[in-house]
């Protein structure tokens, strides 16, 4: 039971780390690749949409793995 509760914290921690890295690294890359303000503005919109899409997939995967683990443990009992 303790292991299940500990796993609950992994999902937001992983999401926070990957999300933070995405924001920091993609901003730096955008500044290097796109010198004009108009290009950066457009890229920021695409980055935001990409962030929402990728983070949704990441959450789906993490929740799926967690629920599969919970179900396996339930069946063992």
C-alpha cells in the first residue's frame, strides 16, 4: 500500500521535470534559430500547442502505467 501511495507522487514530479526542461530548452533553441520577433512569436504559439499535446500524452502514459500496476497488485490479493 505504501508503494502505491509513493507512486502517486511520481506522476507530478516527472511532469514537472519534463515540462520545465521543455520550457527552458525550447525557449533557448527558439532564440538561437529565429532572430525576428515575429518568428519567435509564432514559434511560441507552436511550442505551447506542442507542450499541451506532448504533456497530455505523457500524462496518459504515466496514468496508464500506474493504473496497470494497481490492477496487477489488486489481482495478486
